C-alpha cells in the first residue's frame, strides 16, 4: 500500500522534480505487483484505521521515515493502531545504522563526520544483509484504491521532457545503474568523482530516496566488488560517501531544526545581502556569466540532478559570492532535484554555508574559474550544458569575457548578448564575504 500523505509536511511538500519521479516510481512498482498496488491519498491514520477495520486486519507493518514531522505522525499512528488491538511494527529499510545507535561515549550525538563514521558506525554491528525478493506475494486490491494518475503528480507544463532520457525509474534501472558503477565507475572513484565529465559517480541517490534500492544493497555490492578494484581507497571513499548520507539523516534526527536553523548559532547574525532577487534569478537560470556555475544550474533544471563537485561550486557561489541566504538555495534544490532529500539537502547547504556540523569553513570559497580549469579542463561539461559556448576554445571557455575579440567572434559569442557578462566580480565578492564572516566571530557558538 502507498499512502500519499501531504497533510503534515508543513513547508516541505514534495517539489516538482520529486513528484515527477514518484509518479513513474509508483507506476513501475504497480506493474511489478501485477497492478495490485493499493494507492490512497490523505491522512494516513484515518486511511489505515478504516482499511484495518474493513479488512479485519491483524497487523500493520511499515518502513520508518526519519523526517521530524514523519516521526511524529508515525508514532501517533502506531499508538492509535495498537490501542485498536493491532500488532504494529516498523522497520529500518532506509539506513545502514539507526541514528540512535551511534553515540559518543557520553551519550551525546557526534557533530563531526569522521569520528561519527570511523569510531561510531564502523565499530557497530555490520549493516544487515539485503533481503531477497519474496518468492510469492498474496496481494489484495482494495475496491477504493486510486490510480497513480489520480495523485496528479506530473507537471501541468511539459518542463520534464529532458528528464525522461536521463533516467530509468524502476528497480531494474537501479540494479543496472549499480552494476555499471561497481564494475566501471568505482575503479577510479576517489579521484574521478571530482570531474563532472567523467562517469565515476553512482547516481544512485534518487533510487535510495524513493526506496527502489536499499542502501544495504549498494554497500554489499561495492564490498563484493573489492577484489576487482585496483586501489582499495576507491572502495573506502565510496563507502564513506554512503556514510555521509547516513550522517545527514543522523543530524536531522538529533537536530530536527536542521532545515531552518543554523547549527552554529553565530551565523544568526550573519549580514546576508538584501534585494538579491535579480542575482538569485540569474543563478537559478544558469545565467551568472560563470560557465561552470551556469552549466551546473542548467544540468540541474534539465536533468533533475547535478554532479557533486559542481553542487559545491554553485552553492559556494550563491552563499559566499552573492551573499544570498542558504535557505534560497535549499528551496531551489528541493524543487529541482529528483533526489531531493530533506536530510541531505539541509545538511549539505549548511555545510557549504559554513554554519552546519562539520561544515566547510566559511572562508573556503570555491573560485568557479579555477575549479572549472582544474576539473573540466577541456570544457566538455560546460559545452554540454551551455551550448552557446560550444565553439569556445578550451583556453578561454572558463572565463569567456577575458577572451580576445577575434576568439569570441570566431566562436560566435558576444558577451552580454549570446552569453551574459559576469554578474559579480569574483575577487571583490570574496573580500566582501570574508568581511561579512568577521562579524560572526564574536558571537557564541
């Protein structure tokens, strides 16, 4: 049974890209169950109570959610159904370790990733082995079940055309993606994952988020491939990235205000820029004049995904060079990412803003030009997502406004017409960001 319950999501109703993925994921699941997936929409407690009574159910089982509002809802459902005489059990189908299992010796939660993962998680009992597919399922279709189409998850306008070619939204698609990664991508994962034009990232996050693949499956598939991996640091780095996902959920569980409140309270006095609507819109549309930033933002809007290295660059640019509050980036990503995940999205934006747990220091400001020159040296990633720069030579594609007039003319690029001039000066904006950061130093952590 799937219940589309948006009744208590508060400010975090599903974004457009997530709704699109969910539609196709439910279609795929229903097909795999021979059309017997039960679909409902509304208040989960009311629906479960009514169905349990009408079907004379003895038990209700589900996999846990970890968002604060979901924890509160599910605890209430469990209490009420138990009072009605039902056997109610919930299980961990989403994480390698439960957030309450990994604590420091004094019983408090970790705030730094490395000790959390190395001294905490890896010292606990190993994650459970993946469970096999059930050999038989005795399924019942309720008379009042909705169809996937009844949920109206797809966009009213067809902005999603490009997304279809990028994803196979099914369990088989997840398995194929994992197989390709463990046999090919993981070989050079430690270094290759930094280059957006290389295929050394897993792209498994939306499948984890929507439950089309268990993270346990990926954990053990990667470990099983260890004999094929030339350098064990590649395996260790990938597993630690799965650990970062765990850490995000861990932080959200122990600090439920993570999506809204700075974990480091000194950032409560940070002087964010005002009247930034024009700059924010340019950033959202990929028209900042900085090719790597623009390529990342257009990849995001066109595919529902962005390479992790580029996520750090575009996040740093928005928060530090434009001094726009991290909430604005968090909201845009929430709507545009097919893997939009409250825990990972919140923790990652706090990390890049310097105000979170184990955050990147605020003074670590990614220069989009040097990052582009280092990680997209030939400009292939930029050309793919910023086609107006496709004819620019590699030497000038990272900062096209600095190219000689004849080079621009030969590439068919007029700065300010075909491609925007930079909306801000990198050096000046960096100095402004550092000056703003100084204002937080006297506040209490």
